[in-house]
C-alpha cells in the first residue's frame, strides 16, 4: 500500500464479517478478528480473540468494523466509541433512533468516524445514476420505486422490515435530497414477521416513492427505477455489469404530461466494475486517516432509521399516513453540514471526502445534501448553500452568504461576507467578490477573453474584481479583466466590457453609464438619494458620500462636560 492504513479489528465472523475481514486484509488494514464462537481459519496470519474487551484493550487498534446481529450493533458501537475507536457498523445503525442519537453524540465528542454500511451508496452503477440525476439528464424526477424480492434475505430481522429495506431507503433519500413528509406502509405474513411489505413515501417537493419487498418469491430481484420528465433509469443489481444501468428515453409525442418510455432500445451506460463493499472499506479507511465525514455517516443512518420507525408505526396503524418528524418525534441533532451527493466514477471513492464539522462550529451553517464541497474550502458561519451547487477546491466563502441552486464556485475563488449568489451562476477562477455583492440569477462571469476549445487555458485567466455592495443584474455578462466599482448597479442583461466606476448605473450592450446609485440601491437625483437623503460628491473613482459637517458646536453646562469633540478624538 502506498499509504499506511489504520489498523482495524473486525467484530463478528459470520458471512458479512468474513467479507469485511477479507477486504480489510487485502487493503493491508486487518489486525484482529473477534468472534464469540470459533473464529475462521481463513486468515492464519491475523490474530483472533473471543471478547470485545480484548479488542478495546488493544492500543494499536484504531478502528473496528461491526458485523454482528443487528440487535447487538448499539452496545458494541457504543463501547467502541467510548474506548476511542472509529466505528464502521453494518446496517441498521441501532435498533431505535434514541440509541442512534447517543452514538452520534459519542462520535462527535470524541472526534471519531461513525459510518453505516449502506453499501448501495458505494455501488458504481448508483454513483452513475446520481450523476445523471444531479446533471438533470433525466429531467425533473417525479417517481422512484424499488423492488426487492429475495427468498433468503427479506423478513429476517426482528420485525421483518428493517434490515432488508434500509439500503433502498438510503438510495431513495440520496436521490430525493430531502426527507419524506409522509410514510404509509402495509405488510403481511406470519405472526413473527411481515414477509411482504409495501411502503409509500411522499415528499414536500411532490416526489413520490415506493418500496415493494418480499421474501415469498422464487428468485432474487433488486431493481431501482427513477422516472424523470425526459428519461427513465433502471438500476438492476441482479443483471450482468453491462446491463446494470439502463436508460430509457420517454415518449415525447404524447399530449398529456405522463412520462412513458419510448419504443427504442434502452441505452446501456458504461459502469466501472468494482465491488461496493471494497469501496466502502476504502472510504472508511480514508475517513479514519483524514478525519473526513463518510458519505453514509451516522446522520445518514439516523435519517434512514426515522423512515423505518415511521414505516413500523404506519404498519401498526393499518397503513395510516405517518409524518416521520411530527409523529415519531424530532431529532435534536444539527443538519448535515456537507455531503457527497455526486461520486464521479473518474475518482476512487477513497479520495472523495467532506470536511468534518467541528463540534463547536456555528450550527447556522447549512449545506444541502445535494451540494458538493471540495477539499481545502472555508465557509463562514451562517452561510447557506442550496441544491446541486458545487464549491471547488481552495475557495473561501465569508459569513452569512446565500448561495443558490446550481451554482459553481471556484477553484481558488474568494467571496466576502453577506454576499448573494443566486441560481445558475458560475463564479470562475480569477473572480473576487468583496462583501455584500449580489449576483443575480443566471448572470455570467467570463474568465478568459479569447477562449478556444482544445487549447490550454493555463495562465490565460484575467482577474475580475467586484467591489463591496455591487449589484449584478439577472442575465448580465461581465467580461474578464474588469473592475466593478463599489455600490455600482449593473442592469439586467447588460454586457460589461470595461471598468465600472463606484456607484455607477450601467445598462445595455455594451454597458453604458446612465446614472448613479446610492448605497441603499436607489438611483440618485442630482447626486442626492430621494430615499435615504444621502448626498454624494465626485471623486477619482466615481462618486463618494459627502462627509458630515464637523464644525464646532457650542455646548454649555453639563452637556459641555459630557461632549466629545469628534475632530480631536
């Protein structure tokens, strides 16, 4: 291995434990296998033990992977976190949400990695599916549905529901980018377990999803179908690799709005062949080394548990609709600060990470699940970054900024505090925004004056500087290499080809000055603001606010004693 791996102990030597041990051994990280029964002899060069205490007493073991029965996950993970060990735990994270929250709190206090084994989040075909969805290739997604039929897996846990569908719920939540506001579930089977379950999820955005799971089926089926306005995608894990992800073009000749697949053959999308468990193990080791937050961290596991608890409650109420937040209680945890929604197949999952939020960090920071934050980025307290936005490496964003949907920033970009970058804006390398800048929807920064496809643009970036308080109207274009003066106002659709003075109002193509703007944004009349009353005078950079009269004022008595002369002081 090119980099020394953190030593790992695998707890549990069943089928999944053996698989984990095999992967960690191939990755050079396996040091110990613990099992209450007879440990397998497949790894003679690896130490074995029979008690959890023996694992936790080992100072050289930095992390543990828990592959024991689901009802033991909480106790083992809690003891390991309390002992200062990083923890990978098979799903579910814990039997209930209160226990899961306790694990999250332990991991946060100790600065430890807590990762849940929702393996399909690491499947290369699912990465590609998320890539298509986030890029808008499918159009607006209206429906998601999963079919999981297996005579060996479904209905095996304590309630016949939780274990087999947690992966499906995890994938659906990742694609939806939001939590459901309503859950309806029904089930049937023997007295001990629901062998057949049907689950419906309703989201505030209008998205609908359902999961059909059954253990009463003669063969294995595992499909996830994503229905968009333009195309449909089918992820089928039981098919050969060339057919695991198929894309169907919708019939666009219909007069109604119902999406239906066309008659043409589906497109077969190339998918990198890699085992999800191996990629998950790599990702866990990377997060332990770097202190980064896993894709399927404890918070992601808790979100899945919230839906599963709502499913159980709905089944107990004969399929009545349940609100996971209202009917199942609220979670006293912070929103997830950063998330890897898109995993491009050009980079191994072990290299992808999101900085871990410090426990003392400002809780007002909000970064939507679908946003991507690359390495070495600084984001100030109170800032919000919304759906499908991407902050590239080495960027700095100040405090209380509002970054809209589908925004790209960077690399190497600096944005001041209290800025607003609205939907569909790209702030490229070479652009600097001072405090209080507003970039209207779909406005454009050009980073290179004479771009040519196929040419190396290295060193051809021309810097653009937008000064404090400037407003750039919707759909305007700012050609690179110019300076936009402070509190200036660029009209909607204008094309700026040269420097804009402070407080100037410019419109048209190319942009021409038509007046002056106040700090408050109002157009000046004879260099005076009709709204706030401020007066301005000409200066070298444009205009500036006229200073107040500082001539001495006569004071007497107690007022004279308390007066502070602003000129002398």
